[in-house]
C-alpha cells in the first residue's frame, strides 16, 4: 500500500508532465504553449493562438512594410487569440469600431496523431474587402477541417487605410496588408515543421479579398517559393475591385487626409499628420467614402507600385500573367451560384435601398459593380439594366436579378476568364468549381435578410470547411455533415497532392478535370448527391459581359485562347 501511495502520485505527475510537453513547441523566436481542443468529429488537436509574426506596426512603423517579430524569453502563452486589426465590419452592419494596431498574429492548429510523415499545410487568408475581418477562430476555426490529417494556419493582416493606404509614390507605396501576409507566409515556411507541418506542402487558401490576395501572391515575386498550391474562393486579383485604377489610391488617400484635417500639400505632410491620428479615428472615416449602403466598399485597394526594392506588385495582374513570370503551382478557384447575395441580401434588408437602386440605377450601379472609373459608365448602366431587368422596375420580385447582376462582374466573369488565361501560360492544372449547395444556414441570414432564400451566396462554401460561431443554435443536418466531409476531402486531396480528386469515394465519384486548351469546364457541387463535371455555366450572362468589355482589362478569351 505504501508503494502505491508513492508510485501513483509519480505516475500522475509524469502524465501531467508529458501532456504539458505535448502542448509545447519551439519556433525560431522561442517556446510556445498551446491548448488542447477537439474537432466536431471529436479528434484531438493543439491550438496555438496569437503567435506574433511581425513587430507591432505602431508609431513610426504605421504605414510601413512589416518587420519580423523579435524573439522572447521563457514560454509564450499561446492559449488565447491576439487582437484583431482596427476595423468596422460594414458587411454585417456592425456599427462598432474595434481592434488594436498590435494585431499581426497568426494561429496554428495541429492534430494530435501519430504520423510518421509531416502533414500538408493549409494557410487561410481571410476576406472582408481589404477593409474588415480577421483570422479569429470564432470566424474561421479548425473544427471541421482538422478532421483531416493536415496543419491549419490563419493570420491577421492590416486592413483598410492602415493596411492599404497609398499615395502611389516612394513615400507611401501601399500594399502593406499584402506584405503582412507575405511575412506571415515566410514565418510559416520557416517554422511549420515544428508543428508537424510539411514546409514543402503549403497551400494558401482565401475567400473574397482573401481569394484575390491568394492570386496576388501567385503573381508577386516576393512570395515566390513560399507555397506549393493555391485556392481562391469567390475572389481573384484581376477583378476590378481587387486592384486600384491609376490615381485612385492617391485620390482616396488625399480625401482621407482632408477628412482628418491633415494638410495635403505633399506626401510627407500627409504621412506626418496621419501618424499622429488615433488608429480608430482613421477607421471611423471609412463611412465618409460610402454613398449607397456600404458602397463604394473598398476605398483602399491593392495597388500597382512603382518598381522599387520591396515592391509587392509592380505591374498589372493581367500583364504579369501574360509574361509567364508567376508562381507555377496547382491552382483551384471557384464561385458560389449566388455570390451576389453578399450585396442583394443587405440591400433587400432595407427596402428604401431597393427604391433608391431602382430610381438612381445609372449612378449607383457603377459604384457597386466597380466601373465608375469609365467615362461611359451611365451608358453602360442602361445597357446592363436592360439585360438583367428588361423594362421592369427593381422591386421585391427582382431579388434573383439583383443577385445575378453582382455575381457576374464581381466574381463569375473575372474568375472564369482568368482561369482560361492562366491555363494558357502554365503547364500545371487550373481547376474551377461551382458551389451551389444551400444548406440549413446561409451567410444571407448574417448579412441582413434572415427570411429569404438567396441560394448559395458569397461565403456559403466556407460553412462546410471552416467552423464559425455566426449561426446561433446551428444544428447541422445529416446532409450538412456529409457536405463537410465532401468539401474537406477535396481540399485535403488538393493540399496533399495538387489534385482535388486524387482519391474518389462513394460521395465523390467524378474526376475533377482542369481547365485547359481554351476549354472552360468546372466541378459542380450542387448537392451531396449531385456532384459532377460540367462545361456550360450562365453562358448568356458570360457572353454579355465579354461583349461589354467592362471588366476584362484586355483579356480576350476568344482571340487569345
């Protein structure tokens, strides 16, 4: 008995010690302590939250490229998420300005499995129109994806003016949010093996502005070699909303300075003044750019920088693509059938906006659809209205048409055309998907209209990949859970092999064929029992935008492919 009283405490102490050891990881900056969690499928994983990858971009570092984080002494407690970057999330009608400039953190999630090999890695880049959102686990958690054998990473990066303000010169060149992402990817490349992740199997994945960011990394020389596969969901760098027109960024930077009573006589005077302004006061000015609902939604976009040391992007995305000098990696991108519900659900949540859109379509449409830089914008508006609405008023009976009119030029058209063009200049596969599954919940309920079914809208594909706390009381159906497995299987296969259907099963029976030789084809995910290849998608709508030439930036599918 006396032996037991001695041995049992020793065994208990040893067990606690071993468990504590499993929660610790050493990276180049120092040691981290994580916390144990479980997925929806009850698999155990370790979460490491709030890992600094850059020095806080405060004081003189505001509006500058990020600097790698310094090391620390002792063990860093990585059990709670770090600050989000300063923002107001206008997409979900959040009136609160929140966040802290000390926000350049990432989160790493690694499964507790006995693997003899390092695991593939998926790094998620959040969306939010380059203006909002974060890598917070409440928004983009691992509890679905980590039922597969992979390591998952999310990040914060600077957004809005703090991340994308540019005077289009050497004083304030811009793209700091993208440079933050780049530094985070460098951190992952250097440290992910400590979390059992394979630094030679890193896939970057993003939605919306995150999807556009992913494509910017494909094109940027700064990100070369940092990843081995890429996935864009409902967003691409060639879209008009994802790269500023010449002069646009400078005009909006000067407008911001005026809003804050800063002198605008020179770039140096603007920068000197803005460095003294509280970060939340800068964010508060976002609303002053908006004229209709939350549009123009992205006053501070990625820019084409002057060709200087450290430039992230120094030519137009299409020109880089045509040069062939970009990251040649397997690429997967796609849309949802009703991506435009991102805006239509918000508009129909306030009927006065519907009435304004009907009455003043010629002025509002160029802002919402990002062709207000064109001198013929009002004439184009009349042509667009005629195609989608014929001679009808815009009212409660035109929700589908308002959704389509946003889906096509902002997501579908630029992604389809770019996929075709990309496939011409690479020997590696370019995959396209259409997600049409409308499960028991939808982002339209969060964006503004909880009653109407807008179909599978912007971000609904993420519901079956990344866990979130948007939907209070969400009780997934059997079909929803099966879609979880379908989507995570496709993403895992791609991250592991570069082929999303490397392995087929009873739910995924069709082989996903890439876009090639000028032939558009796509993987259609309509329902758990309706997954197939197809080659015809909204053809009349595609041909309309192709002939209109508003968003093509010189991309000519028929002549060039």
